[in-house]
C-alpha cells in the first residue's frame, strides 16, 4: 500500500499537479500582494498551470501525438542544452573581459570602472549576507551570462563599435558557434524527432490515451 502511494510521486505529471495546487494554496492565503515573493510564486504557478493544460490536450486525438512529440524533442535536446550552456558561459567570460578592455581604452581614467570582486558593489545594511555576496561577486558574471545568451539569440549590445580587431574574432566565433552551428543542429534534432513521430502518429495517439 505504501509503495503504491509513493509511486504517485514518481510520475512527473502528478508532481506538476501537486506543485500547482501547493503554489496556488500558498498565494490564496498570502495577502501581501505588493511583495515580490507573492508574484514570484504566481509566476511559477501560472507556468505550471498552463503546462498542465497542454498535457491535458493529450486526451484529444488531434493533439495527443503532438504533445508527446514535444516531450520527446525536449528529451532529445538534453545533450544540446548542455553544450549550449557551456558555450554561453564560455563566451560570457570572454565578453566580460572585453567590456573591461573597452572601459579602460575608451573612457577617461577617472571614470574607468574595472570589475574588482575584492572592491565589491554598493552594499546596504538592509541586505542579507547572501544578497551582499551576490552583489559583490556574482552580479557582473550574471549580467555577462545574460548578454551572452542574448547574443546567441541575435541581440547584440551597443559596444560593438568599440571592439578591436581581436575582439571581433571572439564575436565572430560566438556567432558561428552559438547561432549558426548550434541552432542549425537544433533544427536537425527536432526535424528527426518530428519525422519519427509523424510516421507513427496514430500509434502515439493511442499510447497517450492509454497513459
């Protein structure tokens, strides 16, 4: 009996149902709607709620195989995501260094702001130790990761005019690897998965109904 109950938590769909219920229950009794914590919970509750709605579409013949194909695509892309994250982190580190070069070469000496973790950022007394540590050591790297991710999506920052010849080589490698190579590889992975499921759409539909 206990093992049967524990098996309930081994299914991802059941965990999503439980998570949505817990998050919505938390916000129902949280009256502080002007606090960021409330809307953070609401953000994840909304995403999980709509994801659960997509999973419910499996009960309809026209959608069942498509939903299963989406799940299979995500599963097939797990290795791709690992390589993409490594590429984003690698070029983020390089872009952070280039930004410091731009600060040194193109701004007056009294306005240069080179990143120095030991110096840290502006810390207030209201900050917790974690927030102070984040502002001091991690925030510049997080911003660099965000910029690297946006570059992988084709959105470039406004500092390109200050790039030197060697900096453009780094930018060129980033575009070739993260945009041209990886995303064309992603299209190939999804196309292969689509071809498999399109050929077995009827069988996949019956399988989803059984699940």
